[in-house]
C-alpha cells in the first residue's frame, strides 16, 4: 500500500508539472495573439523634414523608436527598461592589445625566387611527358634483354601510379563531353521560356477565383491595419493655381469618409508656392486577425492548387 501511495503521489506531481507547462505555453500563445501591437507616428515639414515612429507591445515593455531629425537617423530598442542604441559605437572599458608577429617567414635561411620555382615545375612536367614516350619506344624495339624488360615494367607501373592516360581514353572522354554538350543544347531549346511560364500561370482556370479571394483578404487586412486616430494639417501651394484647386477638391471628397474623432485640414495658397504640414497617427494590430485571414486562404482548395501549380511550373 505504501508503494502504491508513493507512485500515486509521483504521478500526481508529474501531472501537475505537465499541466502547468501546457497552461503556461497556452497563456503565452494567447498573449501573443490577443495583445495588440500598437504603433504611432509624427511628422513635420517646415524647410526640413522630421519623422518619428514608435512600435510597442505588451504594455510598452517592448518598444522600438525610430527618428529622422536633421538628416540623421536614430533607432532605439527597449526591452524591459533596457535601452540599446544601434547608432552608438561600441566602447570597450578594458581594451586588449593585439600582438602580432610581423617577422617574415624563413625556411632554412634560404631565399627562393618565383622564377626558379616556375622553372622547376616546368622541368617536372617535361619529365612526366617523356616517360610514356620511352615506354612506347622500348615496346617497338626487337631483341630486348631481360634487364631492360624489368625496367620497362617498372616504368609502366610508375606511369600507372602517376595517372597517365592513353590517347584512346582521352578521345573517349572528349566524345562524351561533346555528346553531353549536344544533349544540353537540345534540352535547353526544348525547355519553355519564362514568358511561356508566365502565360501558363496567367491562363490557369482558377486564376480569377484566387485573385478575388486574395483581393478580399487584402482589403480586410488594410482595414484592420489602418490608423484609428490621426490629425493632419497641411498648407499647400503650387505654381499653377489649378493644381491647388485639385488638391482642395480632393480634400472635400475625402472628408465624408473620415470619422469625427479624426481630423484632416488642407489650406490652399494660390499666390505662393509652399508646402508645410504636421500631424500624427495611431493604430493597433491584432495577430489573431491576421492568422484568421491567412488560415482562410490556406484552407481554400483553389488557392492551394494554384500555388502548387506556380511552384511546379517555375521548378522546371
């Protein structure tokens, strides 16, 4: 009975540990999916452009700041109150002196010129060419003594060890290479070009349906990513006053589509050429929504078939 109780307690502890690990993993997944990624930005243009952008996640514990001021760029990464500037140079408090031996390498206190080395190599190559010629001359001669036959066998072994090839083998290899090149040329002519592949992809049956579904998902994604709040004020003036009129007409067309919380103001200058402005925007992104859109696309059979067809055509 005591052994059973001990086993039960061990199993209980193991079960509690496993359940806690699984629960912790699920909690992390839910946090990643349902905690939004917040972004915000500012801009101002008055003879010089200044831009600021910030992306934060999980109660601003993780954040990235990007700034462009006076033609200089700055990036700051914050991870739980730990700042890391990418633009700062790395400074070491304890510099280590590098010691390098700059003495020239000497071999037996002898100086060797490059010309002498090249001459030696050329002489070795000439000797290697002479060996097979001597062997053929001995074979063609008549009344060969036994000692010379032994020497001929030794030279033949040396020739085999060094890897000399007969003319027949060389000709055979050259023929093989020529045949391979001819076969490659034939295959290259038979292969379809990139334009033919693009035409095949464009003329597929499921193209229209796939493009429709992709268009719908992209519109949903843009609606989700667009800024929730913004406040923009611009002063615009062109050389041609008609262009300023077109810009003001565009402002009038866009105003009905803008929410009451947001603000867009464009002021026209017909007498001067000017462009000034400032503004800010805020928004958020939920990863669970993006995963839902991607999952719907992947579950569609037509999308999968079309993607596999594209991969097969461009692999050929």
